[in-house]
C-alpha cells in the first residue's frame, strides 16, 4: 500500500472507532475526519466543503422540511386514524401500525414517521394489554425497512445514487429501489407481525405511576421555628438538594404554584410540596425544621403577610447602617419589577389550566441533548419541573437537575399542558401520550399532501433532478404557509447534514487514493475467493454489520467506493453491489445505536442494549435471504 492509502485507511479506522465509541457526536467525528484528510493532502482545501453542495445533501434537507410539513399539517394523523383498526388483536394491530410506519418512511424522514406514530403505539399497547416494547420495536423496525423502498426513503439511498452518478452511470430514479426494497419490506413486515413481536422481551413500562422518582410526595409547612422562614426559595432548594429532595410546588393563600419563582421569599405558613426517597425524607425535613402537613387549611393571615412582602424586600435594599443608598433604591425597583413580572407570569400560568405530569422521550436530534435541566432553565423560563430521568430502564432523581440529557432518555415532566406541548415541539421531545396536532385550517393537510405527491411525481418522471423537485416542494410549502418560515430551519437535522457533507469528500478520497481497490481486493480474494455472488453477499453482510455500530449514512459513504471497486475487479454489474450497500446500510436491527429509531425506543420500551438482537438477528437473516436472490433477479450480474 502507498503512503496515501495507508493514511486514508488509518483515518477511516480511527473514524469508525470514534463512531462506535460514541463519546463525540457523529457530526464532530465526521468533521474531524474531513479536516484530517485536508491537512494530510488527501482532499484539496478548495474542495473540502464541496460535499455540502452535493445533490444528496440538498435532497435530505428538503425531505426533512417536507416531512415537517406533513407532520404539522395533521396529514399523518388523519391517515393514521383511517388506516389503523379501531379494535383488533395484537397481530392485526401491529401489522397495521408497522405497515403504516413503513409506508410513511418511504416518502418522509423515517425518524419523523417514528416520532409521529410512537404515541399511537403506546395507546395500542395499553388497549391490547401488552408491554409498550412489543409494539415499539416492531414499529421501529418497520419504519427502518420502509426507507428502502424509494430514493428519498433514507439518506443511504441518496448517497448510493450520488456515487453511481459520479461513476458516470447516472443517478438512480425515484422508484429504482422499489422492486428489492418493497419485497424486503413486505417479507420483514410479515415476519414482524406474525412472529417477531413475540420475540421482543417484555419490559415493564416506565409510566408515571411506576416511575420511581419519589416514593413520597408530601407537603410540609414552614413554621416559626423553621430555618426556611425568611430564606429565598433557591436557598432552600440548595439545602434540600443535598438530601436528594426536590421542591415541585408551593402553596400560599390556598393557591398552589407548580413552578414557584426561585427568588420568592419564604414566610411562616407557606407550604412546600416535596418529593424525596423514604431514606432522604427525614433528613430533608429535619435539616430545615419543616413539619409534615397532612391537610392544607387556608391561613387567614397569609394575605396580610403577602402585602408586607414588598416592604421586606425594600428593607433589604438598605445598607448595614440602615441608610438606603439611591442606587440601591433604583436597583431595588428594577429587581422588584422583574420579580413582579416573573411572579405574575407564574401565577397566570397556574390559572390558565391544569398541571399535569407527562413522560417525554428526548429525540436524538433535539437541541436539549447534552444539556441539563439547569442549563435549560426549565423552571425559570418555562415553568416546568423535571421530576425524573429514566435511562435504559434505570430511574433516579438524584442530582436530577445536573444530569446531562441523552438521546432516548425518558423525561418525567410536570407543568401546564400547553407549555409542555410547546416545549416538546421546540426542544425535540416526543410525548408518550396521544397528542392532538392543531391544524391551522382544514385545507393545510390537503396542501401538504398535494405538494409532497407533486414533488415525488416530478422526481419520478425525471422532469427535473430530484434535488430540484424537492426544493420546489419546500418553496411551495413556505409560500402557502403550510410550514412557518421560522420552523423551516428548525425542522432540519443539522448534525446529519454536517455528517453527510463531511463524509462524502472522505469517501471520495478512498477512491482517488486507491484504498477502496485494496480493501475490495482483500475481501474478494480472502472471503469471496473470486466468486461474484459470494462477493455480493460479503458486501451486503459487511455493510449490515457496520451499520449496527455506525451511522447509516456514514456506512454507505464508506462502503460505496468498495462496492464499485469490487464490481470493477469482478467485471460485473455495479448496480447489484450498490443496491446491496443501500439495503445493508438501512438494516440496523442488532443494537440501539445503529439507527435513530432504535435509540428512540430504548427508554420508552425499557430495553437493554442486548434486547435488540432477539428480533433483530432473525430479521437480519431474513433480509439477507430475500435480498440476495432479488438483487440477482432485478439487477443481474
């Protein structure tokens, strides 16, 4: 091997190791690999960011926006209500739900399709009396399989088409993937519906009642002897936090606040709503001299004390000699006004509706990933309490506000329903309960569906390139206000876009340096031993194994040059090998990290890392058994 071949091979091995390790996000790893190629001279500096203008990348961006339009317009909800049976057994219900997920994934982002149908899956599991995981895992696998049907179903298909175009063969058409993808999907759905869901381990649902956040939820009164009297709420929270206790509400003047303002001055007679584990409750109460309150009778003196609170705040603005400095008065007025605004907003939020406790799943693409409740300022900014986090079935409230949120975490949150709904939409969470999407008007769903069908039609007919067809669809949705202008950029999964744009030049360096030829020759000589059919099987299996531990787009980018080189050395049809990469890169069923949909169900299903292979391994075997003969028939060597 030459120095360039050794260098690109080393960079790729290091990149794959970083992907599997998972310490850094995929887009950071891909950007590092791209820059390493630039600094070592494998990728010219002037072409370093050419990948971001690649048609595949542009198409992915447009599909994400169009998917968002279908979501917010209510088109998917209407389809779900018509397709899913009102009353049926587990087999028929799971078949209908996974079939709908596969159908949607063929024409929209499969992670978006999964997020939309998850609440439906939870409702179905409750109705059927089975654990949520037995519905969620089939739904996740079905939506993954559905992405193999069309060109836009999943990013690997677009990447494969791009490499075919760069090889001088032209890109694949919209439904070139359908003969193989549809057959594989149909076989997978039949297996999942009849047998597969029965292989999913029964894990207990992490619902609010069983969510082991606080065995005791109790109310305590601040008495005259309590150390909490006269302190700010944030000071008391700090002390209680040391005892693993959490303030989730406050009662004053018979008026309950679900997320009290941290700067509020506590007074005698105030009641705090505390959640704590049994072993922590005693320490939490004794440390501050708090008394358990069995009933909360109205305190007639509270109103008079409330009126005197402003005077106490002004008195604190004086210096040690008792003189009030002019600047202190100004600062006091500003703080008082700010405090009044915070408390007014807080009280208006409490009056606006009921306070509920709801579970939400953190989406892999959500902007809250890697941030803590303290970073997000959930209470002060949104009036929301984060009660607990469930990660891979382990539940705890210890140091909850300083725990960094990860993809797939189940968050138990308390607040006003409308506030929680808005927070979930903005920060990328999926409520684990059926939610209703507010439709701006009855025609929006029709507009979104018509635009999507038109864009697919333009691309399928070859009237304009695929990227142009879907860019036109995005512009139409913006012009017709199906999606708001601000939400257009928020609906794009930018880490995936950076991953694609960065990895395409790196994969190109494999071809230009000849490293892909060397790797292909090794696989063909040592494993396939020169047989074309065995070589095709090797490419398919190797891609499927890689995608279980790497991002599927990155896997496709790495394997496409190897597939093209293998076909060239065997002097056979390159389309067979490229299609094998497309199918293999999409079929990640063995681990929770191979595909975002698998990660999304990890917490809600109560799954462990090793639970996926039970249904995933036979699904993989079935995919291989169906794909190989279909490839040889539809794309003969």
